[in-house]
């Protein structure tokens, strides 16, 4: 029987990555991501995409929640097989999955306490106990080592350069080679190494987050300088919603570099994210995956805000100063409290330093919203909103094509996933035009031959 691949998420959207591989009785899930963003997407998390107990294994490309965050629910629904990923990914999900579970439990508690629920009682999608059980199934695999996730299936991980531990997943079964890019990193950026090349694929599944655009030619320093200078001139706060894993480490490195070069003054920099602080420590364990200058580098006047009390005290902070807080798309976490406190102050500068998915508060701010709903309250937006894609950890169209050109021969089929419709379609057209390959945009629920 020809192996089959079913797109159960990240098809027509950039979130909820899940791809089911079936081959001669083997059933392996590539990725196990949580849907984020628009309410219609989040509601999909409550519908099982596959019968969990029928899966032999899960292969994980990296730790971001839209690729790993559904694992506790999968385990809650009956999955008990191995979860294969790189060692750094294992370390990162060790902090990220319990955090996601706590947020789910806290949201359910809040809804029950306030009556803001259609269900009696409101339940968490999964619990911290579910996350702990999922982490007990994790199996660490070094880059380049072959492993067997299910009978008749062999696999190998190579470095994708997106964040620490991020992998390109290569699977061979029934004489066919499937390559899934995961989230593909960039070339020549701060912190992470370039993505490793892949030589062959019969079927290629390629992400398309930035498939319809090119990143600015700079590395994000000019807009970071602009944002800091504005905060200094207005004696205000520079607030950066920052992904705890990847973006925070890059921002801290760049701020330190700009200080050393004398391009910005040495300001107090507060990291208000316990998860990001834990991720910083994990990054220092894997110097070989990073630019050697970057590991553990932080600004000279660097402060942590580990407790809720420490976070609340930042409300009284006078500028100029810099606050980095999660989450990167302002979907939750401590940054919401800072936005609620600071958005109405015209002295505040907000820097959106990464991809902002449709339906998120970050996307609304980037698109020019004049008010933002936070904790049931409409907050006026008087702060200056700056945004850049220069700090993105995703390859743009040119970088994706550069990586694809390293294959020794065209794949028999290429599928664009993990992109909004315009981005996926643009990447499809660019691959067909520039490389002459057979390529299509994957549809949600579509089942294809490998």
C-alpha cells in the first residue's frame, strides 16, 4: 500500500500543525500542535483530530506551542507511545507544556468564578498532570541519528535553524522518503545557525509562513534603535511582546550588542517571563546550535521579574526602560497586564517583533486598532506601535527557495503548509515558476499519497 499523509492542521492557517502518516499499518503523527488565534480555530482543539490510541508515535519538529501544545490532550485522550524530538526540544517542552496546562486550568477556573462560560462547569483542555504524563513519553534523538518510530518506518532529524532544537523531519517508509521542513530558519541571523541542507525527498512538506514576502535586509537593529530612542526621548517604556523561546534570546543579544557599540544607551531591561528566563538557561546548554557570540548574552542592566509581585511592581516603573514580556502575539500572559497599563500612554512604545497571526491582539495592533479589548475592557491605543519582520525566525520566500535548491532532484510532490492562504499560494507559485516543481497548497483534511 502506498503511504498516505493527511493534513489535520496548519493547512490554510499557520497554527495547529498535525500531519498523520499511515504506512502498512503504522500510524505516526508528525507534529502535535495547538490551534491558536481566532476563536474558530481555538474551538478545534476540543475535537480530537485522530483516535489517539491508534497512534504508534509522535515526531516533533520543535517546541513552539503551535507544533507541540496538543500533546497533553493527546495523552489525555489515550495516546501512550513515544514522542521523538531533539534533546533541546525535549528540554524546552519541559517548561512550555506545563505552562500551557496551567494557563488552561487558570482560564477554566476564571470562567467558572465569573460565570463567563456556556458549560457547567468549564473544564481545562488539559491539566498539568496530563502535561507531566506527556513529558514522560519523550524520547531524545540527536541530530543525524536514525531511529524507528514504528515498524517499517525510519526517521532522522536535521537542524532547521528556527529556534533551539528545531528540526527538519525526514521519514522513510515503503521505499518512499517524506521530508517535512518544520519551521524553517533563516540564513546569517543572530543567535541561530543556518538550516542544514537536505539532499533528497520524494514528497516534501514545506512551511509557508512568509511565503508571500521578503524580510527587510537588516537584522532588526535599526528599528530596535528607533524604538529605544523614542522611549528615551519621551521618558517612556519600550514594551516588547516577545516569544519566550527564540525571540527573547535574540532581542537580549541584540540589545547587548547595540549597547556595546554605543548605538543605544544602557537602559534597565526587565524580562517579565518566567518561561523565557528558564529558556535562557536551556539555551546556554547548547552552544553548538548557536552563534558562539550569542549564548547567554544579556544587556548590562538586566533584571528578572520572576514572581507575580515583581511583575506588578513594573506598573510603577518610570521610563526610560525596556520591558520584554510574553506572549509574542499578545494572546495571553503577563504582557496583557502591561498593555492594559501602558497602551493609553502616548509616551509608550510597543515593538511587535515577530509574526502576528490573524485574530490575535498583536495583529490588531499591527493593523492599526485604536482600541484593544483586554480582560473585558476596551483600552485606547495612544502608544506608538512599531513592527518589523526583520527579527522573524521564519525563512522568507527567497530563503525558502534557497533551501529548496539544495535538493539534488525535484520531489515528485511538494505541499505548502503552515501559512495563511495568500502566503501559501504565493510560495506555491514561486516554487512552480522558479524551480519548475509540481507543487500545491495543502487543504485542511486532505489525504495524499507520499
